[in-house]
C-alpha cells in the first residue's frame, strides 16, 4: 500500500535529510574526527541498503553490529531496519559464551565489527559453530588481521545513493537487543518499527527528553545498549547535530567533544558523569557552558551528582528505563506545581526516577498482590505496559510467563510512588536486603554513602547473617589520598543520624573498583559472593540496634 501510513522509522530521516541537509554528524575516531552532513549520511545509508540487498539480505533477516558509538554504526540504525531487515546490536563486553549464544539465537547473517573489537569477536567466533555461516564487515576502509572481513567502505563503495525504500508495516521487526541477564541466558527483546516510532515520539514530548534542530546531541550510552536509549532516532527526528564519542571514550575525550562541538544534550550512566566530575575536580578546566542537559539513567543518579552539575549550570535529567521498554519509562521533570518549591524539595524530586512518560501505564503491586497507595512510603513491584514495551522475549514465549502478567511487564524493580506521582526505585526485587524480617533499601544507602566527600563510588549488598538472615555491607571506592579510617567513621556516624540504626551497614569495605556488568551497572553478584560462605555472625550489630520487629 503506497503512502507511508505505518509507524516506521524512515520518515524521521526523510525529514532530516530535506529540512536539515547541512547539519552534521560528527564522530570521534582513533584517527581524528569524521564529519558528514545529513545529506551525505542519507546517501551512505542508501548505499548500505543496496549493499545489504546485493549481499542477499532479505526482509526479516538479522544483521548484527559489534561496535562503539560512531557514524558508521549510526548508518546501520536507519540503513538496516528501513530495508525491512532487523538490526541486532551486540554488546561487545559480554563473555564469549553469551556472544556465541545470542548470535546463534538471533541467527545473524552478517556482523559489522569495529577494528578495535575484532580481536574480541574473533576470539568468540573461533571454532564456534554458531558463527559457521556468519559474514563479517569491518568498520573501516582496510582489511584486518584478526578476521576475514570486508572493509565497510569497500562494502558500500560501488552502490547507488538511491534506494527504493519499501513500504513497511509497523509490526515489522526493526531492532533486537539482549538484556545482560545477571543469571541465566541473555534474553532477546525485539523492537518493531512501531515500537521505535512511538518511543521516538514519546521522547520528543516535553515529558520525555525532547530535542530540537539547534541541539547538539552526544549519546555516551552505548549504541549496543537499547539503541543508545533511542537518542540517535530522537536526534534525527529533531534534525539535531549528532556527536558520537567513538571507541572507549575517557572523561578527557568527552570534555573535548563537549567543548569543541558545542554539545547541548548528552546521556549516560552515572559512572560517566561521576568520571567527568572527577576529571574537573582534578583541576582540568572544562568549559561546560553549551551543555544544557545530561540525561542520567541505567542506575540511580545520586543527589550529590545532580547538585554538582546544577552548580555548573547543567541540568541533570534523571530517567529510568529498561531494555524491555525501548528503554524510556520515566523522566524526572519538575511539574509546574513544583517550580516555585525550595531547591531542596526540587532536588529531592529530581533524584527520584520520575514521572511516567505519556503513553505508558503502570501499577505497583505489593507482596499481598494489592496495588499500593501513592504515599511515597508503601512499596511494591512496578508493572508497566504501553506501545513501546515488549510483550514477550524473542523466540522464548514460553520463558516469558514469570515476567509478563495480564499484558503487564513485571519490571523486577521495587518502587514507591509519592502523592505527585513521582516513582522512586528503592531496589531490585533481587537486591532488597531483608534484615530481621524488615526491609532495607540498598539503593538508598548507596546514594547516601556516595554523597560523602572522598567516596567516588559505593555499593551496598545484603550478606547472609546467622540471626538477622541478612545484613548490609557497604563497598566503597575511595578517592585519592583519603583517610580511610576517618571516612568510615564519618559514614557510619552520618548514617546513624539519618537512618534507623539497623540500616547502618555492618561493615564498610574498601575496593579499587565496583565490579560492573557488561552494561556498566554495579554487579552486586561478585561482591555478594565474597561473603557467600562466611556468614556474618552475631555481634556484628549491637543488640540495642537490632530491628524491633523481630
Ligand atoms: P537494562 O535493561 O540493562 O537497561 O536494565 C534495566 C534496569 O536498570 C532497570 O530495571 C533498573 O533496575 C535499572 N535502572 C535503569 N534506570 C535506572 C535509574 N534511573 N535508577 C535506578 N535504576 C535504574
């Protein structure tokens, strides 16, 4: 049916190409920065689509990427799905066996791979039957030693810059991303054309993460993680300039891009913004004057981080999402009622995960199966549904029963909702610490600890305890030159003042780095394992501090 009535990605680029042909797409590479205009980008995207056709890729086939954030990767974002094929972004930080599993599960035909990641991919592919029929294209102009791969520039070189884009249905699968899965096998989440379209439109509302053509958008969040939170699509819908930070950017690289490209909106996990803060605190002079907003998500944004950036004129917008949600679910904008509130009240709200983005519905169900009141106290598991929320896992409808109920996605996140509708994540269902039958929020303690000067990162886990079943233990990464003993005393005393005594961690341990999952989240599993067979014993908590309800 001609006319383009379906909800598909293609019109976003169609519009950007015509309205903003000269707006740039910039990418940091090892050899310097590359610059393309939307007009050039559109041509190259058509060349890629023609090359995929010539390679025999058909509608519904899966094409994978194994790449950092850069322009060629972005070319696959429109080039692959707009032909009717499905773009599978592989997380290169996954262990080899997970990579083998998901390439096989997705039945990928081609993998586009960065030169700097080719060694890692070759290691996973070597002798693995999952890779027997997979072709490789390397994201560059020259061949590489690690893999038998066609250089990307050669792959697209002789192709026409015109492409007869097909009329696609909104249900056509467009993307695929696997959740890292702290236990068990990774689970695939399929994004249809209409899911990505509606996610883009919701992002563009004032309650989302809206952009305009004057914006300069730098997604630091990896493009292999839920389409870099959809930012490449949203930025294109807005006709904004794109800035891609390339392979393994460090804070100095990000600072240079912000200053020299005039970045106005950026997004990444808290670690990225803590890293930039530290870089500046170390005495590096960074001009943040163009930067209006940083979107912080993937893990809780500590209040201290929000305040630090506020002091420098940069608004931290806290967002919550999941792979299953394409990924945006809530954004912590202030409602108009709160705009006159005092700063403390405002920051308190902004540090919450926020208000649900229009188009989604949610409910919060407690342990007794009842919906919780919106009082900021009662908590339960968040369930959510909407046009960009997946309804099952890829190729595993049978394995989906625990995660989906009556059309709702069970998020596994434990939340409160306050009277204004702000959702606050208090824990993952699996991370909640149960001590003497009472519940302790590991996330709240982490945020409190991370607010102390001298703490660069902190995480809190529940470890087995012979009397209280579980007790919290804090793991802290100290800043340089910190007096550790004094810091522990300060944290313990401060927490005693602010929380019930039995919330105060039994131990504060120093570590060099908080172990991270392949998507950059704190991996509590590793830390819990350290205590797995040395259960804390009686006496760790003074008797008078014990939970009263035992
Ligand atoms: P993923 O699917 O890998 O993006 O992980 C989704 C999970 O990350 C959510 O279910 C939350 O547990 C966590 N998460 C995402 N955003 C936030 C946030 N702003 N604050 C706290 N946790 C978050």
